[in-house]
C-alpha cells in the first residue's frame, strides 16, 4: 500500500485536522439527539474525503534510480520564430526538428549523465532541471515549439546568457567537482537592433560542449504559430511587411555569429544537417558513468475511486436534505 497525496502533506494534514476537530466537536455537542446522527454521517464523509485526498494505491514499481555524480549536460535551444524556417534537410523540415533529433542522439550517447534543458526567445526559461531520466528529457524535447508568432519581439542570440550563468553558478556551488558541458542550438539570427552580449564569462564554468547551427544561406519560410496548432489554427507563413506588397519572410543562418559564440565559450562550432552523427560533438568528453538502471517503472493501481462511490452517495443524501430544508423554509415564509 502506498499513498500519493493530491496536496503536499504539510498543507493537507493541518486542513483535514481542523475540519475533523470541528465535526467531532459537533458530534459530541449534539450527543443523544437526531443531529448527532447527521454529524456522524458528515464525519464519515470527511474521513472518506481525507482517504481520497491521500490517493491510496497498491503495487507498482518505482523507475530505476537516477544516475548521479557524473557529467552535467546543459542543452540551450533557440525557440524564436526563425527556428521554424523550413530549410533543414533535403525535405525542408523546420530547424527545430533537427534540434530534437540531435538532442535525442546526444542524450543516448551520453547516457548516465544528467541533463538540463533551457530555451530562449524573447526570454529564457529552464524547461527541465538536471535529471538523468531520459524519458523526462524525451518528453520535454518532443513538445519543443517555436514562440507564439504574435508575441515575437525580435530575437537575440544572447537571450540565454543571464539564466545560464545563474544555473551554472548554482550547479557549481552544489557540486563543484562535476564536469559540465553546454550545447547551444540555434541559427545565429539577430533581429533586434542591439548587438548581442558575449558568452565569454561562461567559459571558465564549462568543460566542453559545442555550438550547433541550423539552416542554410538560402534560408527558408517560417510557418506562423498561434500557440495551439490544432484544427482551428491557420497554416500561414510569417510575412515580411517591409516589402510592398508583403511577402513570405525568409530566415537565413548566420554562421559568423554562431562561430563567435563558440569561440567565446571555448568550444567547437558545427553546422548540422539531417543524417549526421554526434560522435564529433562528444569527442574528448570523459566522465565516470554510474550504473544506470533501465528498468521501467509501473504506476500503482489506485484505489481512491472506490472510496469516491460511498462519498458521492453521502453527498447526494446531504444535498437532498439541504433541498428539503430550503423548501420547508420557503413554506414557512
């Protein structure tokens, strides 16, 4: 038997404790009267509700233990609209499709490491903290999407530096002896008026990695994104309103800027295309690989739904009683 509380226990226990105390007091107060029976049933409802809130279950196995103590890998991904440009691979796929494939391949090659995912467009967000759970990383990468087109405020290739600096500093303070590598995924396109800042301050905090570039000099069109991508979304391309009439906007890779980022970080730069391996991206990265358990965890069989049945029956009885009381009150008036 195990429990998976719907709320943290430090919150759940005091709330339930106060409610139980009040109901028990009412039972004692009306002892020997008809109301004592009513409050006893309410006490039973509260106990059932408490049991449901604890979500009891049986069986299930925990996933294999996460590997710790080895390499820390930070994936930094550009999710600005330009990463939706359809010039990746022979089939003209969006650049982000190449990013997803490369992150997956790197994670498999570096199995046993811990991975973190940071994305940036108008602002930077840590999508996933350090974890060695490859399934969690896979889920996070699968849902990577470009920014919502209407919210786009231009792109800057250095938008992740402040967050990445803070994350690396915290990691170094927690585990000073661990090696850390950073992989930067982007197209180098700088559309804001200001020049990007430098990544050089991060170089002492990392032990390797790479800058990976996506896109072509010819460029590609970018589908707009409304944040939903459902049957009601329109498949239209982002427009360039600097021309008359407006035309489909074209995004082109800027490898000069990407090479500059690589130089500042002290890592290599590599242009990426479909079908490429990742051996060159992990060359020279050495770390002690902990034992990694690949056993897949299974969810426990939850039992709380069984308790919901009598709870609902008691609630229906309570509602009927309340409806009768209200009707009688109106009759008196």
